[in-house]
């Protein structure tokens, strides 16, 4: 079989590589029962405030940083898996590129407002109420 050449590579004297712009991604990590066990499940969700629930944790991947939002009612196992997922994403996706931070979103941290601005484009006050964004699903 012939080898396949993949686009990309590294910059050198004869080749100029154009970097593609990284889009922001929001991953929701929630607890679900799978085969009788509590399991953390990661889903890619649209990046807006209306998908945020207080029992879930969220990881937002941007070009400069990986943001982690931990819901107040999230189980400990989901929190641990979220932090593991975020650190693996940082190592795997941003390896070799510009330096990337892992930011846990708190009210006290100045970088927290940047997370909310990236999410919807508007800054958020420090008294965020998760109850306003809880959706009711009828089956």
C-alpha cells in the first residue's frame, strides 16, 4: 500500500503552512445510568447559556484556554471526570501550539468573565443563578 500524505506539516523554507482557526466548542459532561452504573457521559452542545444545567459540568475549548464550569449539584465522580477530560483535551488538542491555560470558572477569578463573554457575548454578574436556566422535559 502507498503512503498517504496529510495536509499540514511544519513551516520551513520551502513550505508555508496556513493555520486553521480553532472554533470554540462546549462539551457537557453529565451523570447517566448505563448498565446499572453511574457513568459520566460527554456530549457536544451548542455554545449558549440556555443549555447550562446545575447538575452538569461543562468544558469550553477555545484557542487560548480550556475553561471548566462545575455545576453546584454535580456529583463528585462527574467533577473528577470533567477535570480529567479537560486536562486530556488540553494536552491532546493544544500540544505543540501556543500555550494554553486550564481555567476553572469561579466568581472570584478574573478569567471567569471571559468564559461568559465567549459563551453568549455578554458579561455576567457574579451572582449567576442556575435555577433560571433549568429546563423542564415532559415525557
